[in-house]
C-alpha cells in the first residue's frame, strides 16, 4: 500500500494511520522513497475523471510513503473496519450493509439446516436449559435459575446479556440487530438471540465466516 498526498506532514501521517488502523499496519516510515508513478486502481467518487487526477498527481512528482506489510489476525473485525472506511470515503457506500446482510444470510442458512435435519427444537432446548453447553457465568450475571430437574434455566435477561457479549466477536457493528430485524416476523426476540448465540458458537459456522471475511477483505483491498 502506498499513500500519495500533496501536503504530507506529521499531522496527515497520524490521521491516515488512525483511519487505516486495523486494516493495514500503522507504522509509517518518515523518509520518503524515490518518486514513482501512481497506477490507476479502483474507482473515484462523484464522477471524477481518474485519468486527469492521476496525470495531475504524477506530473506534480509528489513524494510517496511505503507502509510495511503486516499480517491481519482478525479478518472479521478488519473487514468491518475496511468496509466503514469504504463507506466514509464513498468508494463503496453499501459495503457495511452488504457485509451484515451476508452474515445474516449465513445465520439463516444455519438455522434452516438445523430445521431440515430435525434437530432444531432439541438444540434450542439444550441451550435454553444450559445443557451440554460450556459457559462463562461471569458474563451471564446471576439470574440463571435452577429447575426441578437440576438444570439451570436461562432467563430472558441472561439470554440478552449473553447475545450482546457474543456480538463483540463481530466488532459490535450491529450484526445481531440486523439479524433480528430481518427475521422478527418469524420468531420472537428471545429465540432470535438464541439462534445468534448458537451460530456464533458453532465451529463450522465460524470457520466458514472467517473464510468469507478473509476473501472479502482482500477483494476490497485489491479493488479499492
């Protein structure tokens, strides 16, 4: 990645570093490398002529600054940050909404697979009674009640808290609310939250989501 700015100083470097934090490395060399020509890449907003803009930049012989390569460790959060950046820069206005809709689609497919396999009701009952589920109780509060058979029964408050904690795995960007809004006519709020929890705790689902996020991240990275 290279940055080409007409008035590049310490202030603009720090601003760009903060803007790109989480998607590319934040350490920027202060010594400019030899001047290079900027290549056409991606689209410009507002109907601007890419050819004229790039020719003007190259003619000005503006210094460019190389940012060293760094591996991304969390593609879910990195993709959300990149999508927000694309929206703010008007390069792709629907980037965040598309990402959330794609995840909602994956959750919907997961629930449908459980229903088609005939295991949906059994799975929902297990998670409601915390049977065969390993949980961190400090994240749930202290309102779980013990039923007559000795099982701990989750209250609606417990389920709300648990689902909100699970949301942090997706960067707190509204995936849970997007799913609830999309399927509110089919299930009640508590059941939708439980479906979200089940999805987030399914290893196969998370592997599929991580694969999607990694591919989408580099697709946007290369395109824009």
